[in-house]
C-alpha cells in the first residue's frame, strides 16, 4: 500500500496508507455467483445483466460487446484473455461511465405530440444576468450556458436605446385546474436579489409548466431543477403526470398534501465512493489528514415522500466504503427526485462539500450503477463517483 504524508508542524509529519479502491464484498459475491473459475464470460455476464440489472432486452451479443468495449478501456489491467471479465475488470466496469444510473437511450421518449400545457418546460429567469439581481452585468454568456444545459425558455428585458432607433437587453428599470389547459409561469420573488431560488417542487406539484429559475446561481433548489430535466433525454421538456392533466370522477383535482397509499418503495444501497483524490488538492478537505466523508441520500417530492438520510462518517479515507442501505416509500413516484450529496466532516468548521447529483426516480435504472457527482454549480467532476444500487420493492 502506498503512503501519503501530511505536514503537521516543522518537524513532524503524519503518514497514512493511501486506500486503493477495492470491490466491496457484495460485488465479490456477485462475481462469484456469475462466474466460473475466476472468469465471467458473455453467458455469465448476460445472466448478471438480466437477473441483477433487470435489462431483459439485452442479448448475448450485446453482453459480449459490452465486455470487449470495457476491456478496451482497461487495457492496462493484466487480463490474459481479452474477451472475458476477471473480478477487477468487472468491478471497474460497474464503476465506469459505461454503467450510468439513467438510460442514455432512446433519448427523447415521452409523447411529444400533446399540447404545450401538458409539459414541464426548463425555464430560466433574467437569463442575461451574470450574478446578482441588482448590480451584475448583462451578457449573452449566461444565456449560452443555460441553453447548452437544456433550458428551453429564456427571459430578456428589452428596452429602447437612448436614440430610440434600436433596442438593448437591460435589467428592469426600477393552479391546478388552470394548468390543465393554460400555461403558468412562476418565478423568483423580487427580494431574491442574490439570485437565489425557491423549491421548484411547489410549482411542479401544482402543475406549473414554467418554473423559472436564476440559472447563474447555485444551491440545492437549482440541483433539483437540473435533476428534473435530466428526464426525457435531457431535451428540456418533461411530460406532466396524467393525474395533473385530468380531474377525478367527482371533478376533484390532485392534492399534493393528501394522504395517499404507497405506490412503490425505492431501495437505495450506497456501497462506496472514489475520485476525490484525483479531482481535489490533497489538502483541500483537511490539511493534516485524509478526508472524513459521509453521504446524504434522500427524496424531494410531495410532502409525504420528502425525506433525507445519512450514512456514517468514515475517517481518513479517500475511497470510503459505507455499504449502507436506505428505503424510501413513495406515494407519488412520478414527481420524486433522488437527492445524493457527499460532505466531509469538519469538527471545528462547516462541513466541506464533496459533490452532489439529483436524479429523476421515474427514470432510474435498476441494479448496480456508477453515479457521477457534480460541483455546487452542477458541473460534473472528472473522477468522483459513487457505486450504488437501486431497486423498487
């Protein structure tokens, strides 16, 4: 095991073993179950994909292609036969970008022929501002960034110029039944001069199509916005659930606060994480020792479904292996978003941020998946990932 040193004072250094990512015991057992004599061939791997990953449409040819493509990315591993997995290659595949938590195909898959009022639409607010609402500059850069992220509605304040012969983009100079047929736009209150945002779930569960956000800010509310619009291939339009488009037999409308039966339970296992050692300075989290990571996993949705749970903190470890499981009963899974965060415990100050992501529960792939984490601003890290498992029971 390699060592890592931290300077404590002029004459003293602390040395720690540098943890190398190793397959959790659960992964080792699965490999034993779906392999023979330490080798997982295409037939073995196909059984794993069908039985554990619930990919019932995959063929043996598909399985072989996945193996060969994965091994092409892992040429440095000492694998004698290049058409099968050993344990290390299987583990590296599970923890790779080739095994994401959301499907990358078929892309846009919601019915896109309905009236516009039947969709949530990725919407920006004051899309031209570079910072706060009072003194920041106007620019086309944040508009470009918003459009690249998938925003489909931008807001411009257009005013005549001083000679009245042209226009300039400048900042301003000084639910339910309605949303079944009409388009409703909600936006941040004017007092949010710091370009912060509100909980978008409030608008979505009341059927508002355009929940407008300050895209130049960041924070948990914006993470939910990013998560919602990862659905439907990231096209910026998400079909609203049917219960928000129709009235009931007695002309009643959906009540997000009503006590409803549990439709399904999402079971989330969080095995381990890695990548911080490569994406952060080695003294970023702690000047004198490796980081002490913990994860937070929860649901954003209707009030009855909203919940947040936390793993234990693992000390002095760049590749924490939590191996914990959480269950989330869901009454309205159609609106649920899975929130995932990692923080580093700090005894004397505010805990350090270690990454986040938000995923639409309706589009989660079952089985063991590699979940990439992003920065506070929503930019995906190069290496930081969590190995997780998702099941519905």
